[in-house]
C-alpha cells in the first residue's frame, strides 16, 4: 500500500487526476523509486537501468522503452511541481500484458535530528525471496509499524547462519579498523546509493569488501551506516543492544562525498526534448 501525493499521476502514459487514499498492486508487480530534488529526478539513468533488469529477471516480455519512461518521469514531476517527493514507477501484469503506472509519494527521509543522533535498527530473522527484484509483494512497512518496533527505523535481515544481509528498505555497511564491509551484491538489493558508496571508496582508496558480517561480529564493528534513495547515507546509533560510534570520520566523509555527487547529478540533469 502506498499513498499518492500530487494532483496528477500517469497510467500507460495518460495523465489522470489523483484519487484520495492508498493504492495497492498485485503481488507480482515490479517497481522502482527515485528521489526528486529541485524538480529533477536523482540518478535517473541508474534507476531505470535497475528497473529494466528487475523486469527482465521477473520474466516480463515486450518491455516498455526506457527513453519513453524517462520522458514520463520528467512530465510527472513537471505537471505536479511539488517539493519533497519521490517518483514511483510500477508495472503490474494484466490480461493484455501489463499496466505502467507512475505517481508521486512522500519521501521517507528521516528528520534532521536523526542524522545527528543516528537511528535505531533491530535484527530480524528472514530474507527477501528474490533480493535483486523490487516487488510490491515484499513490503515490510506494516511490520515496522507494529507496537514492538516503535522507534525502530530499520529491520536488518539475518539469515540462518546469523549473517546480516540488508535492511527492509536500505543497504547496510559496517566500519571496522581494516575497512568497510557489506553483504555481497547477489544476496541484497543492488542499491543505487550503495553503488555510489563503492565508487567513492575506490576514489578515496578506502578498503571496501563484500563479505557477510554476523550478529556476533558486531562486537568488532566501530560504526554502522545505512544507504537508500530517500535517506542517502545515515548513521546507525544502535542495533538491538549494541551501540555504535556516530562520529566516525570515514562515515562522515562518505556522507559528504555522496552529497557532492547528488549535487553534481542534479545540476547536470536536463529534461529530455
């Protein structure tokens, strides 16, 4: 379930007036979400590439042209003209093939206070059925809203070996003395922000390794941070009963470098003709 914002949405390329209330989709629907800043979609090319791969992996045929979708994303942003939103693209199967729906929703970015104090996370036994595909069938929003998770920003999936995979809506990174660790790409969602962090680490000669960190190994971890479309780079203050450094210099540098990339991407983004 997701709540539309803005006056208009697009359905199969047609502009329609948004109805009040939530919208739901069939279990096999595939989606993509991107952030809008200063009236421009952030890292649009990367998001559309991931969307295309998800659709192919899910078995969709006769895929929509990504250049057409790109133009529609810009159109949706332009006709609504409201700040603080994300664009959500959803493809749902129907008898004739699929429906392509595009609408705005509020960004899930945490308040500025959370950036200073960090956020709380809890481990959760489980994993996505197919972590490389963004499907509306796997949403953990309702779970996070349960009373037992009040105040918790993110659930971190833990597998049968007690190894930490990813968050319900984020990728997770662990900072140790010898470098940064995160779960291998094949077992987690290939996040767009995650991709930027790897690139920054290469530029800055920071050792980053795709390796599972177990719950027990958290005792050796100095700092933890999450990445995602809405949140960018966000420090974690606590996982279960363990506290982590919120003033880690490496995390602060990565957050700063990431914001620089965001600014460059938005400045260079232009509406297609």
